[in-house]
C-alpha cells in the first residue's frame, strides 16, 4: 500500500486510523535550521479541530502534537520530522463491522485489501487530515512569511459568497465559524446547516484559495506542472470531487479574445509555471455521506467545507514548498 506518501523533494507520509491510538506524519526533505516549535503546530491544528461550533462534529479531540524527531531546541535538524497526535475521544461502539455505509469507502476498501478497520472509517476518515495539517506547518516554514495562502468557504449548497474584499488574511477568514468572508452569506449558511444537522441531512460546497507572494517560474514542465500538482493535492483530500484554476470550467464557454483580456482568468499559472500573480483555485466537496438517523445520533459534520479549509491550506503549502526547493535546483 504505497498511497500514503505525497511529494518528492519534500515528502509527507501519514499514518494512523480514525479510532486507533494516534495519527501522525513523517516529513522528509525539510532543510535544517528553520525555527519550528509545538505552538506552530497547535495554531493550525486548532483551526481544523472538531467540536468548535454547533454545525461541526461533536468529537472532542484536543489535537495536541508530540514531536518525535527532527526538531531540536526549536530548530529543524534536516532529518525526518516525525509528528504524532493521539486520539482521545473515539467512540467505536457507534460503528459495526457488518455495516457498509453508503457513500463511504467501507466496501471498496474491504474489496481491495480483504480487511478494513471498520471503526470510524479507519484511514479513509476525515480524521486522517490532521496529519496533513502537520505537514503543512512544516511546508509553510520553508515558504517563509512572504508567501500568503488563504483559503475560505466560497459556497455551501446554493449559498454563494458574493462580496469579496481584494485581500484576505486567515484571521479574517476565521472570524466566523463558517470561514466565509461574506458575513451575510455566512449567517445564511449557518442557519441552513443547523437545520440540515437536525434533519440528518448534509450539503456540499466549494473552498476557494488565494496564494500571494509566489515569484514567477515555480513548477516543473511537462508532467509536473504546478497546476497538476495542486490538482493532485486537492483531489487527494477526502470528499473532494472537483478542481478548477482561475476561471475554470466557465472559461470553456468563452471566446479567446474575451478570455485572454484579463490574466486573472488564468489563475496565476501559465504553461504549468507560476506567473508571479495571485494564484486562484477552487475545490468542490461533495455532501457528507453519513445521513439520516446515523447522522442525527452520531458525531458528524453536516458539511465538511468549513473544517476542510485549513487542510486545503496545508496541501497547497506542501506543493508550493516543494516547488520552491525545485526552483533552487533548476539553475546553478
């Protein structure tokens, strides 16, 4: 089973199951002498952590990281960084080995491997993304403070964020539990998700990401274009069903003159390489699979979009950090 690692020069391998003892990540390829401490991880882990609002899962995980290797006296050693977060509030009695939940990976997992961890979905659970957030923190240190990655809730169901400022910070995005920068739409989303959670229903949505501070020329043609690496990273997140860069799918209806009139339509990537402009992409997520009585009685998100925002940030950081390292090798 080799699908547990992502990246080449900078790689992350995640481990652990939803209801196992712990989850974690081994990050390899990080340069030495970068300042990195426990508090850096906890800031991002707290953004992803459940049970922080009425419209998220009630699973009460504290998500405290333990640094096992690769960091000494607050600095990276240049060796593999091993990180672990223990599970403290798993409720395995909510699940049955005889049940294959519709829309989940239960059945296909067992068909492939002949065995599965039926407790909370094992590694196919959204709980696995805690490890990706750990890797994203390391990647952001490599990128430095000049690179700004800000993801936010663009849409949930038919509620679409309409009024957007010209710039955003993560603090502004986190100012409401929906992580939607349009406060009016955020209120509508919260009302709808509260109703859906009571009904045992769910909604899908869209996360949009803005990346500033990337110079021109990041990315590797031909098969490792920056856009293809971003798409791979995003579609590897559980529940992701679509990716679009810049104007995306709607550009298929444009004439060339109209489309190329603005470089913003390209989303900051041309020929697979960064242009130095803002990179803009969107990721679509399907409605949560657990429905009905199971959703009403259990601890499930009626929509994963608000909580997946920091995961999208993390995966984008991993792609970009590797692109930065690759660029340094292109021209000696």
